[in-house]
C-alpha cells in the first residue's frame, strides 16, 4: 500500500520509512510561523513554560500583517511584543512595516518556504505553501510556542482526497473559482482532518498564483493541508528564490485515497460564495441584481501579482460605480512596487479605487474597510462568516479578482466577460 | 475531570469569528476577550454562563481561523466542556493544547436540549443529561492526547518530557 504525497513528506520528517493514515507521529519542522495576533499569545506561553531560546533563529518567521501599520494602541503593543521577541532571539525572518507583506503571499515570494518542507504556522491559511509541494498546516499559538522551542510538532497522519484536474480554465476564471467550486461541492467540513491532493493533466495549465490561491482555501473545506505536485512551473518559481534546496516528493502510484474527485477545469464558471459560509456557492451569472457597497481586492488568497493584473485589466480607463468603495490591497511590498512600476497604481486611483499598503485588515474585520449594518461587499478574501468584515448584519460575497473588479464597475455582482 | 451545568445549544459550523470576533483581537488578555465570547450569535451568553456549564453544538465546531483565543475565551467564561458532533481540526488541537475539555458525540449533540442540566465525566467520556435522565458515551481520546491533557497542556507535557529524558 503506497503513501500520498503528504504522507511521504511527513514520514521523511518523522524519520520513518512509512506512515499510514491515523498514525500519530512527531515530525521535524522546517519553518515555524506566526503573525502579530498569534505570536504574542505564543510568546507568553513560551516564556511561561520556561523556554529561553528558539530551536533555530533561521527557521522561525514572524510577520506583522494583520493590524499593521498599527491600527490602535493595543495593536501597537502586540506588534511591540513580537518585535522585542524577534530581536531578543535574533529571528532572521522577522518582517516589520516596510518589509512586511501578508504572510502567505510573502513567505513563498521571499523563498522562505520550499518544496518538501514541513511547516506549521499560527495562522489557518498556512496551508497555502502546499502550492510549492510542501506539507504546511495551520496551528494555534501553543503549537507555535512548542514548535519554536523544540523544532518539532506532533501530527496525526491524514488520509486524503484526490482531486484529478483535467482541461484548462476559461479566461474569465482563476484558481479562486476552482477552489470555491470545490468547497461548494464538498462543503466546509468536506475534507475535515484530511489532505486535499491536487493532481492530473490540468495542473500544468494552472499558474503558481492559481495554485497558491487553491491551497490557501483548503482550510475552508476543513482540510489539514492542500498540496500540488512539483512540476516545471514550480521549479521555475523556486529557482534562484528559495534559500534552501527544494526536495521533491511524489505520491506513490498505489497511494490510497478516501475519495477521488474529477474536476474538468474547462467547465469552471465564475463562482461566488454567498453569506454566510464559503460552501454557499453559486455561478455569478445566476445571482441576479445584488447591489453592493464595497469591493475588496487583496488578502492572502488573492493579493498576488496576477490578481492585481486581473483588476488592472478590468478597471483601467473605467470608473468605479457611484456608491461603491473599491479597496485594493497588494499582498507584499514587492507586489505594491510592481503595481507602481507597471502603472497599475495610477490606473486604480484614476478608476476611483483606493490602494493600501499590505495588510490583512478588512478580511477579518480588523480595519481598512469595515462594513456597517446592512452593507454588502464583494471580496476576494476567504471567509464570509457572520460579522467577518464588520457589523453582524453586513454581508460578504467571496469571489475572484475578475468578478470583484467587474462588480466594482457596475455596483452589483457581475460576471466578467472577456471583451 | 468532571463538570456539571446548564447546556447552551448551538448549530453546525460555529466559526471562530463568532466565538471571538477579530475586532477584539488587539489584545491577548483572556479575561478582556472573554467579555465578548459568542456575542455575534448569542449576545446573552456571557451574562448567562456559569462555571461548569457545557456547550452542545453540531458539526465542524470552531471552523475558520487558527486563533487560540477561541477555545481560550470559552474556557475563561467557565465552560466545563464542549460537546459537538465534530470539531474543526485547528480548534480541536488548540482545545487540547490549552486544556479545554471537548468531546465528540453525535447522539448527545442531537438530543440534549438547551437549558438541560448536563454532567460530563471527561475521563470516561460519559455524558449524562440529568434533566432527561439519559446517558451517552463519547469517543475517548487516544492515549497520546490524554497524556497531553493530563499534563495540563502541550507545553507542560513537553517540559515533563525534558525532565524524563
């Protein structure tokens, strides 16, 4: 009986020849990550337990991204706690304002994570790095503290669902429409405790940004991780970028999957998840005239260069509809810089949008675009729970950058059609 | 470990954003955070809850964010145990790591009504609805996880491990 790609990575990091689903293992970690909300809790636990040093200063990453530049005094105190801890332990991957980006856009971009890694992060969207062929999963602050202290974490080896991708996406669709379609199909706990392994001929046609977006939302189906095989595109992306040598793992031909789901990428349509669960998906074109007050294009799900490019192509030379606030948030400083260089920034402003420095801000209802009672937002973010972006009586519709930008121009949820 | 108290009943997919909204996460202080526990779906919860009470919920309890603040505020409010049909995996892990007792039991989660007096024996996994005079048996944890809980959480169990090496 063979192993899945995830099981192979876990076996290697546990020093075992083989593992099977359900087995409890202790695995070596390549990277331990935290942000400005989860790190202060971890620092407190780390100190309380009496630990005085991190296992490896080059394998801990602390990114200030949720509430920075600091939204208020309390947030400033949390950033300070992170900063002081990073300084005291000489954490080499500490990203403060000016260098920071949204963690899951930043770490792949900066080459901090690589293929074959075993990574934990005190942020649920840590599953993003599966796009590079790594095992990567979200944990809480106590796990982060334990990981920082010991360089190890316990895992229950997951079983897996295989997604066999074929065909090629239509031009008005992206990775976001793929993952929303899948979540709509299997539900918000459809992959609970499991791996989502993406494979098949269709993988080659997906860009790295598509794959990062798809793995990012694996948690929204309850999954432990999402993972893609390493192909030429992955290698080209990692080349000259990753600070450590990538290690390539492949699923065994006789690996056991709980379920195999076939997805024909050419049949994907622009998809929207309506309030208040990511599984509540509908084709954008079937939604009727749903008036909106705000559009957010950004987040760890869709704040990458291709997302900015999609927004630019749709917004350039046009004007955001009256009564709509359009907020665009490039995921990292490098992406922001590229938006400036390519003229996107000016085009966004001319269209009547605002552009912010990288932050998770509105996605989790922190700041930078909070909704009032009764307001509606089309967002390229990842969650649309009750009160997620502000008032409990506000609504978030999750969509791709194409759909979000097209909706910003009309003032209601709109399917983008290539012209 | 045992607990006894009133049942607060919740549906499927209770997410971490309603357990503790992110707008309050600018502090790691558990007592301050606990003042807002469940307020977006049950604004009376904080006023009504007493030490030892239990939460009874459907599938996928604690889905969403990795914020450990979620099990922490539930524990800080005095909740003695969360019984659900299933838990989202990060919440499950965090609850164990911080020492909030949780049990998976489909039948109990279905049948126990809001306001019923419930007793839970965490070691045996026996849940008793005292109001309805009915008992249920929940799945026990694997021994490895029980050892974390017995140590009082993950970090304490690691420290114990260090001493035994």
